[in-house]
């Protein structure tokens, strides 16, 4: 499923991102690699999604979050 | 041992790199640009023992891919300029992610020193590091630092120097190994790449092979041999077939795997959650319902603070500049027409002073912003604003530069560097001037109290700011749907954990931006002030349309004749020279005192002469009448003056109970005087109201007329007059036109210019006399239009210059200038004409 389908508070694992090289590279540098554990901190309405990966917390725009596949 | 070494500072954004850079180099910094891009290049030096260390602060980056300008710039720097040491500043409370860059740096083969920054936070979170072990894993000495307290700097420099002079170990074993399959392909590519001697010499063959497998565009562009590219492409498809995932992701996985492994062996964490407090705060602050109101509340607080706390220092600075002006003027005899004196006092001190006065306000705003940024709240604010900004077509990250723009557009435009997409960046830059900057405040402060009653004043100011914001929204939408069409950059924003800002950090950040404002004042505004002074003072008119000298004489004669007429009322003989003599003596004293400053002997001497003359008259026949007359006159004057002073000093509004009270007190005093001297009271009143006051008024009118003639003769005046047909539809006249010309250079100059134009002498926005002039010449509608026009029209020269610098071409700067001015014109014309038709505020 896509990251935007994940309810607030749930933990999921990163699988892949449906995007080009640039997006991949960027996310990878931030810690979003296959197998990385993601905790969704806030996913409400139509704004950016707040999540944490490892020790970092970040906000990702909805468009980007849509493209991230997780299980 | 070398005497000079070059060190590059690398690290993630938010790792405290800049603070460390500032700590190390202090004021010995130089900021420039990397050629061809608008990425900032900061360099500085520090002396450590005998060694001079040159430090280059690389842009904050997460890795060394080729996807952002910053990364490519950093990479190129490391490869081309081969610094002696690279210090990777690591946020040690978020170790694993930060080490990703360290691993990449190692792969590039640079000599590395790791700075575990924010070690105070890490300790507080319960992390314990086995530093020697970690050092071994990453083949780099590790120094623990606390950047915003300046701790660990010496140890860091020690490590840098030691590593620089140590023998470089030969071809070390690679840190990260990518598994059997990938390594096999790497070996294959390495042997091919080895043939391109130039490239493998510079970058290292293994690194090139890895990058090619990752599809690095920059490297691909530099490899000349197509065979290599082809081979890499084949490897990629082969590997992706085996691994069933994107190669780049897989390789990133290996890197993180290495880091994870190393950390598991060397890092102990005694407390699990890093974000505990931050979580709790965030659940409130980024809450869908409460987030926005909290944010708005904070913004309101920020503005309140900057305006109220800023008042006292502003008044102090104003007084200081006034005193300075007085002192400098004192070097010349009083009333001197020296050009140099005028240049210094009116031009330089007046012009530049007008800018510096706002420094406290602006510094406070930047301080507030620094607090919000350093504490980590800003990132949340950008997150909250993103939804809104997205609707306008702007990026959430545009919000911070726009906030800074309320202080000064110059640092605001520089702050747009955080926007990754050029489209977003340009749009933001072009609309930032609509965030009413600090320099426009004196204009509002001058006009609003002059034209609007007390109750309307604060709302008026808010209205102006709001109009600016709304216009920015409209314009941004317009730009995004025409010139800058396209997707906004994806919103990715790291939310650092909340932390307590340090005083040191705050001061550094506040000063970084405040300094730009001052520099602007010191340079551009100084030049403009001098230029405007020249334009309004020259050419000087020698022959006037009216013969002012003889007119002044005639007025004086009429005055004295009027005084003589009073003789009858006081039961003095018609030809008595008592009154006339006394008044003449006073006029003579005034004339003499014009030529001397208060402290000089000549000043007191003139008064003595007058006193002697009047005493002599008092001793002559009927002299007691004169004495009574003068006594009463002074008494009535005092009662009236006390009243006006009290009203002006405390800003008492007409019609208020306080006002009535003061008026009553004055009237009581007057009644007492009348009762004591019933016969002389009426003639004295007549003297005051029918002789003296008209006399003074006529002289003032004469002076003004002369100054106006002078002004319209000057270059600025002529330009203003020439522009009049264009200004008319907005309800402006040539005087406003002249002031606007000055304002084009720098907004602050507008008020000073208005003062000159209405020949009120030194004018600032507190000047009651200037306000009176304005309200008698213009209507509230015109006043509003003036503010509107100033709000929207061309930003000051400094802003245009910085726009050109940050956008890389004149095209955008001129678009900003032209677009905003045209918009201002159309809007103001519409408002004025509509207002006139509707009969509002006319």
C-alpha cells in the first residue's frame, strides 16, 4: 500500500518508491531504503505526512508520500 | 609540517555545521558564490598554534549524489580543490542517518575527521559511544563537540592538524562492500575506467564505478568513453534482474547496513525514545485543529514584541542622531549656508539616520525568527503553512523568507536559497517586496496619524499589511499560472527535535541578517541620501520671482504700525514710542540671536541689550503702562503655550474629556489675568491676535514660498513637476512626486523628502508640523493612495540589486521593478478614482 494509506501511529516498512532516480536518491539519503522502519506520526487530511525513520523526523508532501510503497 | 592547511566542513543540514564554522572563524569570514550557481561559498580562517587553517564551509548535504546543486558543488570542490582534511559534522543524536554522508565521503577517498556534534543532546538522550571502536569503523578520528556552546573546538583543530600531518595510508580496503554480485560488476567497470587515466586519477576508479552503477548523471557526463557507459548500463540491468530491486536502493541499503552494524557494536542507548518531549509538543502544535491558531498567535506575539520592545531604543537612536546633527552643525557659524554643512547634516546624517533608527525593530524581528528557527519550531510552521501556500502555488518553505521580508527584503531574498525548485524560488523572490518592510514604517507612521482619528489608526496599519499579503497571494498565483507554470517541488522537510536555543546561537543568527540591513544602510542608502540631497538642493535659485527681502521689510513695517495703533487703547499719546520701541528691541534681539548659538556670548549679549532698552523705556514717562502690558502679554502667552504643550506632549485627542479639562485650566488662568488687569487685557489680546500672530504667519508663509520656489527650481523639483500629468490620476502632485523619486532609492528617504518639500526643515515621522502641512494639503483618500503606492511600487535599490544577484540575471530584477510599479500605478489609480466617485475620504 502507499504511505498515504497508513493510519496515524502505525509502523510500516519501506518497500520502494514509485519515482525516478532523483526521488529515490533523495529518500535514500534520508534513510528511506528498503526494509527501513517507518512510523507514521501524523497523516490527516490533505497536508504533508509526518513520519519518523530511525531517529529522524520529517514531513513529506502528500504527492511524494503517495508514491512511497510500504507494507 | 605544513604551515597552512585547507579544511572543508561538510555535514547534514541542521547538524550545527554553521554554528561550528562561526565559532571557529569568528569574524574572519568571507561569503561569496560558487561560480555559475547561486550556492553560497563561505570561507574563513583561524590560527591554531603556528598553523594557519583556511576553512571552507560546504553547503549542507545529505549525500554525494548528483541530484542537487549543493551536492554537485560540494563534490566538485572536494575533487578539484582537494582540501587537506574534510571535517564531517555529525548530529550525534541522530547518528545513523548522519553517517550516511561520512560513508560517502570515505568512498570518495578524502581524509576525514568526524565531529560528533550536539553531544550534549546525545548524552541527555542516554547514548554512549565507544569512540575508539567507531573511529576504527570509519577510519577517522572522532571529536565530540557542542557547537552552540563552542565546546570541543580546540580538540577538533588538534585532530585536524594531527591528521593532516600524519602519513596517508596507501590504498585502504574499501569501507563498504556491496555483496558478491555488485562487487563483481564493480571490478569489471573499474578495469575499464582505469584506462581513462585523467578521471581515475582525480576521482578514484572504484568511486567512479559505484557512481556509474548508481546512474550518476554528473559522472556520466564526464566519462568520454562510451564503452564504459554501455558496460555500466549492462551491469545495472543484470544486477536488477538478480536482486529484484532498484540498484541504487540496494546500494544505499548496503551502506546503511554497514553503518547499522558499526553502531550496534559501538553505541549503547540507555533511553529509547529520542523524540519524547518533541512528540508531545508536536501533537499539539501540528494538530490539524490547533496548529494554525497557535501559529497565528505566535506570529502576532512576534510582531507585538518587535514593535513595543523596539520603541525605547528607537527613540534613543533618534535622539542620538539629532544630537549628532546638532554637534556637526555647530562647527559652522549659525545660519551658515555652507554646502558641506548641509551635505553632512541634512544629507548624510539625516538620510542615514533615518535608516539606522529602525535597526532595533529589525534586529528584534530577526531575533524572534532566530528563536523560532533554532528551537525547531520553524520547520513545523513551514509544515502548517504548506497546505495554505500550496493553494496559492507557493511552497511551504517560502513562508520563512516571506516572514523575514517583514523586516527587510534583502535578507529575505537571500533566505529563498532553501527553495529547491527554481520556479518556486523566483516566484517567492518577486513577491517578497509586498511584505511591507521596516523601511516603509516611517511613511505609515507619518501619514496615518495625520489623516485618521485615533480609533482608526491601528486598524489602518493592519489593513496596509494585509493588503500587501493579499496582493502577494494574488500575484504569486498569477505568476505560477503564467510564467512559472509547473509542479511545485515536493515538500520534504526534516523536523529536527525541539531544542533550547542558546544565547550565543541566537545572537549569531540574528546578527547574520541584521548585518545585511546595516550594510545596506551604510552603502546604498548613504550614496542615495547624498544624491537626493544634491538633487533637491541644486541648482540654487539666485533671482526669485518674489522680492522676499523687501516683502519681509514691508511686513515688519506694517506690524510696527499696527502696534502703534494700540497706543490709543492703552490711553497713551498717539505718537508714543513706548510699545513700538519695546517691540523693536525684541525684534532686534531676535535678529542678533539668529547669528549665534545659545552658548555663545553674542546670544546672551543680545538679550541683555534688549532688557536694557526695555528697562530704559520703562523708566520714562508712562513707562508703567508698558511694564503692565508686557507682563500681561507674557502671562497670556504662557497660559496658551502651556495648554498646547500639554496637548501635544501627551497626545491628547480633541473632544476627549482630558482635552476639555486642559482647556478649562487655560481659560481659568486667562480669567484670573483679566480680573487682575481689566483695562489692559483687551488691548493685549488684540495685540496678540491681530498684530503679532498675523505677523509671524506672514513671515512663515514668505519663508515657505521661498523654499518652495527653490525646490521647484532644483532638479528633483523639476522632475516632480514633469511627472505631474502622470501622477494626477492617482491624486498626487509634484511634491509627492519628488518624494517618490527619493523613495525609489530607499523607502526611508520618502519621509525626509516630504519634509524638504514642505520645507519644514528636519522632518521625521513624528513631526507635528509636517503632519499639519500634509493634512491641509491633501485628503485622506490621497493619503491612503500614497501609502498604497509606496507599499506596492518598486522596492528599494538594494532589493533590486539582491534580486539580480540571487536570481542570476537582470531580467528578473527588472521584472520585479517594472511589474510591481505598474501594478502599483494601476491599483492606485483605480482606488483613487473609485474613491473620488464614491465620495469616500475626499
